[in-house]
């Protein structure tokens, strides 16, 4: 890869803040879709390829992957202030909205109608998560090793209810070492 | 834990975020274990309802972590659960993003990704089963969960419509 730093446009912190505010506030039911649409199609700050690369990297790091993407895009176009402005836009508004919902929940959560509606929505929300997992699992290679690691993680954390740190501490180095060997 | 110890809470979340590879759904089982099973700070049903509220709101789904903190101890609680996830993760991201621009094809990156993806999926499956058990009390609930899965896998609909349908099913008394 060649150095492209010199021709990279600088974008003001306020523009970054507004853009990521827009992405996050449109993101009902997932922000990934809107992040791609705004950054790649509307603003053209990133090419399709760059977007996928940054997202994959964000997935690999701890933390929510779209937040990691936000940090990297903010930093790339606006340095440290840009990264801070992008994150403030991306997380600030949802924080306020979600706490507003928390206040409503504490005040009206015990009403029978609200209880019933929430119960129904929660059942659907659990199904949405299960469907996401199934979609992701379908792209796993059809070999025994990935499925073994996935099953062990599920059994340790979901069935035996062991602390996540123990399970990850035991499984992660082993899984990465196995994948490293396969590479060679 | 009789009184909520915010220091212990935020330390626990700080430790969690270093293993939260693959996004906020992978640490859900651990948060549930800590908040519901070990420390009895809320019921399993409340936990699931808070998760659902955050799903309905705009923004990244990690916001359920903020809302759980807020429910436990107001603004201080929200900060205690959210900041430990935000600060170390963002700092590490900046550092690695920088390295990655220098060395875009490092094989160690590929090995980590390929090794951790199946574990991430296993953990998310654990999250899904915990939520499903927390929200369903009879066969009708399980039926709706299964129906949701089938629809999401076949139709490209916006999940908000399904959530609205779920709310309706709850109001008319089906579940």
C-alpha cells in the first residue's frame, strides 16, 4: 500500500460531529446500514473497500464494531479532536434517548398495557438476536475446529454459566494459535 | 452486594470490555450473570425488558449497557457501566488503527480474526438463549420467537415492524 496521507482531506470537527449524529439517530434497529450509506454513498469519505476494511478491523477489536469504525474515521479525517467529536456525536444522542426511555420505563413500566407490550417486544427482540447469530454462523467454514470452539464458548458461558473472563482466557489463545498454524 | 458498589461495578465492566471482541452481544451473558444471578440487582425479566428498550431506541445496540447502569444507580450508574467500555476500547482502536494503516496485511491479524470469530458466535448464541429463557413463559412465547427467527431469515423487513407486531401481540393478550 502506498502512503496516501498527503491528499487525504481534513474535515472539521463540527462536520464530523454532525455526520455521526445523523448516522446514529437514523439507526433504528442497527447503525451499520446507515454508516455505510452516509460515509460511502453520501459523503464519499470512504470507498466501499475502505469501509469494509475498517469495519473488519473494528470487529476484531474489543468494543462495539461501529464505535470502533467511528473512532478510526474521526481520527483519520480530523485527528484527535476529530475522533472525539465523532464519538460524541455517535454516542451522546443515543445515551440521552435511552435514558429518556429509562425514565419512562421507571414511571410507566408497571402499567399493565406497558407490561404486556414490553413482554411481546422482548420476545421478538430475543428472536432477532437468535436470527442474527444464525446468519453469522452460516458463514463459518464447514470444518470441525471452528464449530468446536463456538460450541465450547456456548457451553461454558451459556450452559455452565462460568465467568466470561475464564472462558475467554482458556479458549481465545488456543483458538488463535490453531488459526495461526492453519495459515502456515 | 446490599448497597451498590459503583467502583466494583465499573471495574467489572472494565475487565469485560477487554474480552468483548465481536461486539456488545458477546458480553450479555456475563452482565446477566453479574447483575441478575450473582448480585441480584434486578430480575431476569427486568434485564430482558431493558435490553429490549435499548433495541427499540436509535443508536448502537451497546446502549443496553448504559441503560442497565442507569437503572441500577442513575447517572452515576450509567457512567460506571458506559465509560469503562468506551475509553479503553477507543484508545486501543486508535492505536491498532494506526498500526493497521502501516501494516495492512499482517498475518497475526488474520489469525486472530479467524480464531475468534467462532467464539464470538458461540457467545452470542449464549446471549440469545439467556434472553429467550428470560422472556418466555409458555409455548406461545416460544412460537413467536421462532416465528421471528423464520421471518428475519427469509424477509428483508425492518426489525422495527416485527417489534411493533410483538408489542401488539402483547397488548391483545396473546403472550
